[in-house]
């Protein structure tokens, strides 16, 4: 069975405009299709196919025809951002290096061993690389900087950043524990994505998962467990003396992503993507005991345009904030819980990752350009009234795509944020693009082919 998600699959739209139509569907075990290139002849599309959340180092390279049929894996465990060269080769990036391999357009097969060329700036969190080719053989690229390495910082409203963890790494989604003393975070590695617990006050880190591909972690309100997305559905693990992760909900055919627990811990909001039904926001009863967590009855809460939910409950549990993209742009919305069928839009120019302050008067979120916004609100009876959002801090966070890059400390005065690593190179060097002429001739000389 295949899955369809508007922010994970490939879509087609007429050059004159109109309604987009799906080109690809996600098969079981596939995370995303992205970075398409129409091949010569305008009948097929080359793209990147990833099976791991937020880690494109070992993504596959695939081809599909423009009618959406005949998807074929061209190269397994290759890298990201594939591009076809007029010389009859495929180029892609992995571990910050540009690789080129001969490619048979008729058979849609890579031939021979890939050859490494220069270092190219890349971002494994979103699978992009900064290079391009002209038809006459000029290569343009930005060299030397890999953007997936990040630091974890404390950030206050004045824009002052101080280290939370003194190490840098391929960090993704992170969440502070309910008491603010620990941090759970996703760390991408070549072997996959794992979860770690970091006690920032004692500088002690503990590995929660080991090579099972885990993402989107959230805490239970009592801090005893961490719930996360796994390849089989939603799983849980103890936050101390972890042991083996256990399933909470199981579905290999439905992509499920945990969103948020109600403040009393009795219900979990999650998103689910299934063939023919699109994305859904659902709630499931959760029991917690000495044996761990157990799921009960699941109910549909609302239809969604995307599986990227970003759910968060208000401190009193009356209101649910979440992200959705009904018009193609992610915005933050609030609806009552239990649901009464209405919703209030909070962001006004794009937003994801809503976070409530515990004072009951502020709702934060991050923008598409990686800045933190805040909207003050009041509740009058059954009405949720939000003020116009304003900039909370001008400092830009690291770009991790549709993942988490911020969480608010319990005191509401500072955020734990992911920040890009500052480059030792001068800014003008960081922005310097390199042009290489006669690159296709160099490819033929070193790699072979026509």
C-alpha cells in the first residue's frame, strides 16, 4: 500500500497554473520524495527517495515517468540532490562531497563506480546541496560548508545566545522535559537517527535508542517516558534506565507521528497518513502504569492537509495549537479541546512549531525564515482571542525543514534552540560561488562515459 502526503511526495502543476495533481506516492518505509529534475525528453523525472527521517546521507536515487507510473530505484544508498549531466552521468552529494557516476538513460541504470570530486555545501536535514550545471559544461557550486551540523543554545528575548550543550552535531527535533532539567533530541548519523537524553545541568548524556530510526520525540507530562515515531507506528521508551522501546500504536501501513499529550497525560494527539484518506489528526487514550504505556481507543479529531502536525496543548488543556497547510503555506491554528468544530488562525505569514508559555497568555511559533514569533491571547468564555503576532527575537535559528528547532523553558524566559554552527571563514568567503568551466570534459576524463 502507498501513502500520499502533499509535503512529502512529488506533484505536477501546469506552467499556466491550475490544480496540482500527485505524481508519486510513498510506498511503505519511504519517508519523502524530493528535489526533482525533469530528464531530457521531458518524459521522466529524477528525484531523491529517502527512507530515514531528516537524514539524506544514504538516500536512494529514483526515476518516475511523468504519468506517475514505473517508479524505479536507480541507485540505492547513494546520497542527496541527484542531478543528470548532459555528459551521460549522475551527480549527487554525500558526506559533503560531490560524486559522479555513469548513467544509462535507456536502461535507467547507473554503471560503474562513483568518483569523488570537490566538497560542496549541503544540508542533510532537508537533503539539499548548493550546486548546478549549465548545458555547455559549467559547474557552479558553493564549497566546503556542511549545514547539518548544529549547536544547542539558550536564546532569550534580547537575542542573547549561550551554550546549552558544548558539542555540535547533526541534531534535529528536541524537547525539554516537563521540569526543564533534561533534553531529548534526535541525532542523525550515517547508520540512522537515534534519540538521546541530555541532562544539561550535570552534562550527562544517555542514549535512548540504538539504530532503530526514531524521530519526533515528546515527553509524557510526568517525564517518565518518551514517545516517538518509529517505522512501525508510535513507540515509547523509559526516560531513565531506558530498556528496549515498546510499541504504543502499531501500523506499518499508516504513517503516524506523535504530537502532544494532554496535560493530565490521558490522551495523545497524533497525525496519521493513509492511502485514500489523506492526513488526519487523531486522539488516542493512553494509560500509564508500572508496566509502561498502553494505548486505548483512537478517534478522529480533524482532517489535515499535511502529516506534519506540530501539536501543543495550552497549560489548562482547553486549547490545542497545531500546524496545517490548507492553502499550501503552513500556518498555526488553535481549536478547542474537546473539539467544537471551529479554529482560529494565529500566524499571518507562515508558521510552525507552536509552543505555549505556562503563564497562560502567550503562544510562540517559528516562521519560515527561522525566527521566533509570539502572540498574546485571552480567553473569554468559549472564545479564543489572539493579538497580532510580533517578533520575539530577531536571531535566526538553524533550518531543519519540517522538524523541531525550539522549545520553551518552564520559566518562559528563554528557549532551547538549534543554531547553525558559526563558520570561521569570513562572510564574503562563505557566500563565494565557484565556477568551473569545461567540467563535463573533466567528468569524461576521470569517470569515463560518452
